[in-house]
C-alpha cells in the first residue's frame, strides 16, 4: 500500500514539473527546420551541378561537406543550439545534427587539453553512431557478398 502511494506521489511530481508541450506545434517546427536544411542542401547540389558542372555524386559529397561545415561553425558560434531548441528533431536528425554533436563535445572538453580533452572526448556522443553504423554496413556487405556468391543477386 505504501509503495503504491509513493509511486502515485512520484507520478504527480513528474506531471507537475514536466514541461508542458504542444506536440503538433513541435512537429510543425521540426518539419520546417528539417525542410529548410534539406532545401539548403538541395540548393548546394543544384549549384554544384549546374554552375560548376560537377556530377551528381560529387555534388552530393560537396553538399554533405558544406552542411557539416555550416553546422560546425554555427555550433562554434553558439547559434546552432537555438536552432535545435526551436526546431528539435528537425535540426538534430540530419547530418547537421551529427556534426553538432561532435563539435559540442570538442567545445565542452577543450578545457581539459588537446589530447585528454578534445582528443579523447570528441566522439562521446557520436562514437556509438559511428561504431554501429560501420558494424551494420559490414554485416550488410557480408550478406550482399554471400548472396552474390550464391547467385542470388
């Protein structure tokens, strides 16, 4: 009985202290920010393809690099946090959010020095993404190789 009462009190405490959110508004903001990032990326691809005559793959590579650079600079100037606060997942899910997580870790640990601070902690957040991304790619590549060797592809 006492345990049930503590659980109920805790749930009331959480309900009182949790920020009130408007889910449809948050989703709309994420859609807008994500759309703006995608439009900027498409603009970069179009300029690289049409203005500079690059092929689609090279244009896409330049797009990724420029978006990462822009995100890193905005994070360094403490501007990307405001974009994330307003746009939520719309700013965190694209490649710009990944760059933001890497740069944020580097900035946070720079006081500990170049080697033990930045060098050791830069991939604190992004490390698992890189690890499991590479591992998954390896597994899928192995499955593709086996399927191709067996004549299934």
